[in-house]
C-alpha cells in the first residue's frame, strides 16, 4: 500500500509540533527538511526516535543543493558535504537524500559531467547503504526539465541513484508528462505532489509562495499521477508545499487538509484505473439544495428575528415538541429559530452571538455522505435527542457550525415539530439561492477542499471584490443542478466587512443568505407592505445603470424606488436587493435570475460601500 507522506516545510511550527500534527492527521511518512532539523534543539537521532514513536517513517532528507557540475575545489567540497549528510541520515533513520538541480552561477553544464558526478556519489552512497534522488528544479541553471534529470540518472547507471518527480516542476512549466511513463518504476525514488493556482508569476516566486495541495489549485495533477501510475511506481506519495498561508496557519489544519487531498487524489486514480483499491471512498451523493437553516439566538433576539422573518413573508409553521425552537417556512425555504437554553445551538450562541449554527443539505444518500466525510477526516457530531425525535447525521462545518445531511426518502426532520396553522398568504420566495460564509483568508483553501471533497460541488473562478477598506477574495461553489450554491469569502485586510464580521461573530460563519424569487418587484412590494426595509443604494449607481443598459423608463424607476441592483451577462439578467444587517452580524438578499449564472459581482463593491456607510456613518466635512 502506497505510503502517504508530507514534507515538514509544508507546515508551520517547530519540528516537533509539525511531526505531531503530521502523525495526528494520519500520515505514514515524512520528509525532513534541513532547516527544520537545523533549528531543532535535539539531535538527528532524537528526531528519528520521535518519528518512530509517532509511527512515522522518514522517506527522505532534503534538500542538498548545488551539487552536480561544480568545478574544483567546490566539487570536492560537495562530496565532503555529502559524506556529512550521509552520516546524519543514518542517525535520522532514512536512506534517501534529495538533491535538487544546481542553480549556482559557478556550475558547469553538460549531461555527461553531471552523470559522472552522480555515478561517483552513488558509490559513496552505496558504501553507506543509502540512496540519492535527483530532482529537476523548474528554475535550475542547466537542468530544469525532469526529462533531462532522468537522462542524467540513466547515464549515471548506478543502483543508488534515481529520479525524484515533482508535479509542480513538471506541470508549472507545462512540460508534457507522457515521458514519465517510460521511466522504470525502480528508478523513481520518490514522487512529490503540489498543485498551484494559475498566476502570471515567474516560476520561482510561484513555487515559493503559492503552491497548494492537490485539488486546491489549477494544475492537472491527476494527469501527472496517471503517468506515474503507468510506470508501476508504488513508493511514497509526498506533499511538498511552499505556501505563505500554510506557514502561518494551524499545523493541525494544514496536515489534515494535506491528508484529505491525498485521499481524494488516490480515489480519483482508483476510479480511473482497473485495479481494485481498499482505500476507495464512497461516491459523492447527489445534492439537491438546502433543507433548512438554523439560527441560534436568545429570547430577545428571537423576537427580533421572528419579526424580520415575518416582514420577509415567512410564516411560523411549527413549534418543536420539546424545545424552545420555531420553524418558519416560505416556498421551499425552511428556517429554524433556536433559543433553547441547552444543547449545541446554545453553546454556539454563547460563543458567537446571534447567527447561523447549522445548515442542512438535501442529499440522496446521507449514509454514504457521512462515510465519505469520515474517511476524509471531517469531524462527526452527535448529541442526545428526545424520545421520538429524529437524529440527523451531521459533521462540523465552518466556524464550528454543523452541516446536516437530509434524505427525502428518510424520516423527515419536520416530525420533530407540532404543525401550526398560519394565515394563508402567497409565497413570494421560492428557495435558498446561495449561502455566503466569511472566514480568515488563510482558511479559504481548507474549506474549499472540505466542500468539494465531500459534496458534489464544483468551483467557479475566484473573484476579487473591492471593499471600501480592502480586497475580499470570493470563491463560489455550485452543484450540478444549481440547487446548492456556497460562497466562501476571505480577506487579509482587517477592516473589510467580512473581516469585521469575523471579529463581531468571534469566528467564521454565515454572513448572508440569498433567497430566490420569480418576480422581485412584486416580492419587494409585498415585503415593504409588511414593514421590511432595505439597504440604501446611491443615486449615482442608478445613473450609471441607466447609461450602461438600455432599460425602459418604468424598469429604471422601479429599480430606483425599490433600491434594487441590476446586472446583465449576455442575455441573462440579475436583480438583487439586501436587507439591513441583523445585529451587526448577518443579512439577507433577495434575487431574481433570468438566464443568469453569476452572483452580481459587478454590484458587490456598491453593496459593500453601502453596508460600510450603515455600520460606520460617513461624515462629510463642510466646505
């Protein structure tokens, strides 16, 4: 069975903290990065003992730089350095040294010269019972292509010299990966994996700051692994990630994400191969949409939230049989207000204040989804339920909230509620259009992998939104029938609306929920008649819309009078309006789509500026 490994450089913290996080996540092996060892207070032997105590093997020690093609006296010095590293490796308990291609201006080119150096090094390594792997850096001075590295290894023709393949160094320069298939499996000593977003940077800066785990970026890592698999390679798969976010984030979260990415990659490979696999994940279940959204509040805020729901046209349709919990309904939307003084919702309220504590996803197989989530290291959640009440499968989600999984074929969750009679009214809202969650910027990649790994969600291109006091990165995820849309927002700026939400909410969570309707003008008129009020949009915005689009006078008047925003993509149209922020935490949006797939990104800056004015009134100095 292939060992799952990660390089210590991929995580933040001291070496012992990194190793404990790596072992805790469930990795089998680790690459020890030289700088981590140099800054560790114990000896190499101590590191080896710690790894073995944690159940980790050390699959490689790295890096050894600027070796091949050096003139004398540097060449002799390199062999002396290698002797020292070999002694150190024996103390660590590893048999593989990674040498990356030379970047020194003093180095001399030539395949045969490099091969001769590695042949001589192979003899030295063999005398210690060790191996050396050669990796082509994409910015190497003379060797920057894995095909050249393999030719050097081939000509060295020594059993102790092999090649190390790194997905980033092959894919970032867009080298064809088909040539990998011709490399004998026993000559591949290690395979390193990294993904990356597509960026217009030089490859060195791209590699040093923006690598990420497979599935978090845009590189075709699956194609690279298909080529590796064709060789019959069965050695370790090791993550080597240089990422500023990872180096400043939680090592536990990073390690968990890393293992999750390897599990997903292995599953993808197994499904494309005829070989049986004992590590096969349950297939992704088909999601249909949002089952319900649960809000945790106290009694006072429950009254305020109930009033807002009523203004938006929701009706109180149920009261929990044994708890202080209400159900509010409209169209296919179900909202729950929970002010029970005990249980998870209360704990969430105590920690975060008023807000969304749980989201339920309608899905065709909750059991398989839970099995998949558990295999991907999601945290499951259980709490006692009353007699006759439904226990809904759940995992921990963003900010410690819950993600429930509901099956239409199973026992319905609404059996926990006593039905209430309500006044007959026309349902103006139809469904939850999308849910937007705000989080620290350095958590976005983690939650991206969480959602796309467990659920049948695909990511859309990431957007950059201008807040009046900083930039917000926005990542939309959507399922196949477009019934489930999730947006992840993060900002490294400290004063943006999403950053202020995190501070007010004491953590990540749902910042806004959008509801869909078929006629936004009638819907808003009905809401206003119930006392609803909406975010004020500047007149300048409507002047621009009028100039940009050929809208008739009646439509422009309706947009202005109702504070409705408008966008157009091709023949698609989008209408949206926002409530005021509830208790400085979350807000609601009402949208109407006419053959429109986006989220009104063109209007986001206008909305953010308007919300900023509401939260911090603008003072205009007198002339």
